[in-house]
């Protein structure tokens, strides 16, 4: 279990820089970026889900864009625990470790 903080905050200057970099990468305003590391047949790969300003997913068709989004955020938040999934909120400049609740059936609750 990692002892890294689950939340990191970028200052105003870093937020503007990240907003600009993500806009350049994706080609439109970005609201949120979700970064996950997945295991594929060719090895570990970064997957980025980008949410645009309208709240809809912006598809990243080029695999290199997924990696570039992850690199941008990793460089901005080097002390984050990058062995787990992370969410970045562009508006607030907050990077948080993403957690997924187990289904009720696995927690002993009703289905």
C-alpha cells in the first residue's frame, strides 16, 4: 500500500500551463482527464479518458495521445502514486487517486 497522498493540488500558474498543454494535445477545452495503466498483450500501456468542456468524452484515436496525456500529468505531479489510476480536474487543478467502490454483492450487501 502506498503512503503517497491521495490528492495533489497545482498552483494557479501550473493550472494554466496544464490547461494549455491539454488544450494543445486534445485540440479543445478539457474538463477532466482520467489516467489508468492497463496490461495489454504488448505490455503495460497508459489509457487516458478525456472529458471535454461539454461533459462528453473526447476520443483519442492516436495511442500516442494517451501516453502524452499521462506524461503531462506525471511531470506536473511527480509525487503522486502513478501505480494507481488518477483523475485530474482542470478547473480546480486537483489530481486525485481514483478509487472504485466494490459492488454491493462483494461487500456483503444486497444486489
